[in-house]
C-alpha cells in the first residue's frame, strides 16, 4: 500500500498522485448512485472528494451516502490534478472515517435571510464566502502590521479603559470601575498615542475601539478594530502621504496573496489594481461644490453624510482625500489651518466605489493656549486633560496621525454590502448574540 501522508487542502498540490489524508468536515455532497461527490473543507480550503463504488468497500460507500452536512470526517485518497484546470485538485477516495456525525445542520446550501444567518454566526463563519472574507481580514491586518514595522513605527498600545472621553462622552460606553468610579471603553487611542509619539517618534496602536452612537448603517459597528499611527514632527501632508503608503501597500498585498479568496468573493480586482498613489486631494469647499452640483441636499459647513461620501467616492477610481473640514464640526484637538483658521488641518480618506470613509485623522493642535480654549469651547473637563496638556507644556512639536477602521477596509477590499461580515462576531446596535 502506498505511504499515507497527512496534509491540508491548501497544500494538496504538493502531493499529486500521492495518497494523503485530510481531516475536516463534510460541506456538501451529491451522488450519481455509482459515484459520491463529497465537498470537504478543512479550514484551509475546500476540496472535491470523488468516491467511486468500486474504490471503497460497501460499508464505506453506504456510510458516505448518509452523511449529514458538517459531519466531522477524515478522508484518505489519491490526489489528482484536473486535466483541463491546472491548479485544481480532487481526491479519489480510498477511505473514510467518521469522527462525529452531524444531523440537520441549520445552514443548508439554500438561501437564508440575514437575521437567520446572524443568529447562527458561530456556524455561518464556516461557509466558503465567510472563510474567504476572514482570510482577507487576516491578510489586511498582517499587511498593516508589516507596513508600520517596516516604516520604523513602534507598536505602543493604548488603554481600553479610559477615564474620559477622547471626542465627547455622548458616544461612549460607560463601565463600572472600582469604588463607584466610572470608566469608559475607548473610542480611540489617539490622545495616548500622541504622548507615545513624543516618547518614541513614530508609533502605532492597534486594538478594539468602541462607539455607542446609535447608528444603524452598513458602515457602523459598536466594537471595531482600528489601527492608529501617530508621528512627531509631522504635518498634514506627511499624514496624507502615510495614509497613501498604507492603503496602497495593503491593497497590493491582498492582490498578491489572496487571489483565491477574491475569486470566491467575485471581487472585480481591476478596481483594486487601480489603487495607486498619489490619491486625489479635495478641499472641503471643492467637495461641497461637487455635492451641490450633483443636486444633493448638502448643507455647506456641515459634516459629510454617508450618502455624500458615497457620491464623492464614486467620482474617482482610487481613494480620495478630503481635507479642511470646518473646524467647528471637528474634534477639539484638530489644528486650524493658519491660512484659513475656520478650517481644520484634517483628512478623511474615502474608499472608491462608494465605500466612503476608511481613514480619519490630521494634524494635532500643538499650541497650549489654543488647546485650552478649545477644551473650554467643547465643554470638556480640563482636569481630565491635564496630562494631555502637558504634551504642549513640555517640548510641543507639530505632529499628526490617523485612524483606519479595519472592518471598513475589509468591506471595501472584499466588495461587501455591509461591515457585519468583516469580523467573526459583529457587535451592532441590535446585535450582541452570539
Ligand atoms: O474618524 P474617526 O472617528 O477618527 C478617530 O477616532 C481619530 N481619533 C483617529 C486618529 O486620528 N487617531 O475613526 C477613524 C476610523 C474611521 O475612518 C472608520 O474607518 C473607523 O475608524 N470607524 C468605524 N468603523 C466601524 N464602525 C464604526 N462605528 C466606526 N467609527 C469609525
Ligand atoms: Mg471620522
């Protein structure tokens, strides 16, 4: 008997004409009566296993004909490359072991509604599409880390329990801390990141962040992952250049390494190939002009809404950087442009194809007096920000950075309708189970 090697579906191409064993689950099956076609998945991929009546004993053939979807199985067989589709493999079965039979798996190959699937998210993530998305997510996260590490940024984590709001308390989740003290789940590591940048020069934080805003859109989660770089001695231009570098590097890496997943997702990759620096830059006033020309009910001076972002980002084949939002509608820590003090030195990067904002950031207010004034104007408790003000008291320098939401990035790169599929267990306004 040929020697048997245990392998994974991802590596099956290294074993053509050899006998191998795959440990996995039954995804689906059909039968012609004389041949069973088992679709098997093992976490690394999906594989067609062909079981001919004459290739196995009668009991095994019978067993395979009654296996329920998601039964845990170990299959043994010979690897064959598809004669007409090189790179496609199948396994000609010689053996089958049932590790745990499953019956009445609730997610069948037929279409199910979104709520039904979301209630069964712990099982839904086994689907081929969902595993493809989660693999792309993994690639994006690693590409982000590699990018910053190669650019000389130091990973310096920021706290999740915070004593005060970074951008106002209205969108914070309070938690009970000891002795009746109240803490909040962080909505951004930025302020601590600024302190870290003054210590280490170029830093990034990467972790979960929380937003209690009651937004029920295809772009909002209440818990999401954000990567936040921050640089000392940097201006808005440096921040935009960094954002361009990050995005092109991440998109390039996914195109390089995740073609298989993008194919499963039926992603039009030509749209991603077009993502090259430099990105167009649009002053807020120009953006407003475009929106008004398009007949949108946009109020000049106000923030861009989801629809505004969609319309703007549809005008370009690559991400667009919208700068100089009115200072009045932006966070207290943003530096006003000395040439037009009513505008902030900020940038939102909008992903193309209507995906909208994936990055928000800019240059920080580095002047002590102006920062104090802003804290008052925003009705924020100054005591809570004393440590932050210290950064302006001791060696203040121009600095800036941004935050990129991982789920929005995954949603765009995968071409999804909604961010709920970009993270294993999405947390949303009306969803905290499972
Ligand atoms: O624009 P935001 O709110 O910026 C900040 O928090 C800055 N303090 C970051 C910084 O400069 N260090 O959020 C940044 C990004 C957004 O562009 C978006 O990609 C993502 O975080 N984001 C969300 N993603 C999913 N669900 C939500 N509710 C999100 N809110 C923001
Ligand atoms: Mg923003």
